[in-house]
C-alpha cells in the first residue's frame, strides 16, 4: 500500500528584485506495507524524506521504531497510522485498515498431514456403528474451511463423497435430511481424490431434493494424502468466497456421506442418522 500525502503550498507575495525566495522542504512521502500472521503484524516502512516516526497501531499502543512488529490483543478491525516527521518538523500521516482474523496452521502444499496434530477444536469420532469414517477434523480461517478425513477405504476405490453445507446457519432454509438442526443450502458431490467435485445450490421446498448445478470452479483444493493398512487419510479445503453464503455466515453446519463409485450403496456417513449436524462457529 502506498499512501501519498504531498502538500503543495503556493505563496504569491508582493516583492521586488530584492525579495529572496524561501526554500521549502517537501513533506515526507509515506510508503509502508503490512504482513499479517495470526495477531502479529510486521510493518515495513519505506517512507522517504523523514527523520523520525511515530506509529499509532489503533489499539491504544504506539511505537517510534522505523519498522515495528506489533501483536494485537484480539481479532477485529484496526486502523494503524504512521506519522512521519521531516528534518524541519513537517509531519505527514498515512493510515490503513487491517483485519485480524483467525488463522489456521493447515497448509495444502507441504505434502504433510502433521499440521493437523494440534487442530482439535472441531474433531468428530463416529460411533460404534460407523465403519467407513474413522475420524474427521475441521478448521477454518477468513478464506477457507479445512477438512481432514480418515476412512477405511483406498484411493483406487473411487468413493464418491456428498458434503452437505448449511451455509447460512438457518435450519428454515435449504434441504432437510435426517441430520437434525440444519437446512442444507449447498451440496458438493464427487470423487474428491480423483479431482472431481461439483457444487450445487438448493432450490424449492425444504423437503425436496432439488439442487441446481452452479458451474463454480476452483472452489476446492486437495492437499496431502496417506494410505496405509487399509486406512486412507487426506485433507482438503473449501474456498469460502466461492460457495453460496459461506463468506458471510457466522457458523457452518455440515454432514458428509460416502457412497460406492457407482452409487450402488452407502459406505458411511457423519453424523449418524437423527444426530445434530457438525457445527463450526466462525469467530
């Protein structure tokens, strides 16, 4: 972000040949960038023409460092301001808006599932009657919802997954199933590990299985996958901006079904019939 605050002062004095023009030092040209990781923000200051700096971080804290690193007390919206002073005392200022939101340790490009080891806020362990799904974990940040699945299957089986999403956290809208407390606005269906997953939006009566194909692309990413001893483990993420209502909602409810590659039989499901939908609260 570049913030220009150049001030042009034009003086038109009445003077004669003996009048001497005053030298005016220009204001500082404010330029800085911000890098956010969790609640910590690194301010990289490239302002020119200044000899001293004063930062107001927008949370009551200040600094006179040239390029400070500041940790905010909580998630939310903040407006930090930089005041830059030139050698003759002229002060320029530049502000920006930053949002401190929850971050996730989960990465899709590290070829590892170990980043899930400390993700435990949303963990589902199916009951004794469920034989396909062994464990499911969920996490989120401002951009994505992350899923971690352990299932008694193989990649070559080509299992098809149906992921039902209540993206407005409103049980009075969307398709109703035997999963309680949710009305599902979005259905994602496909063989995830074969790179196929389609998005559908519900329409019509809540008791009608009626979904329109959206044609949305690039809304999911598959990360690492491991297969050992009859257990298949994989991770994926969903783009909140690409799926109906998911960017704005304060909570997400979901359920996941797995079927054979030819849809001939259901392999497993979470949650169990008549159980509440999995609930993820977005802080």
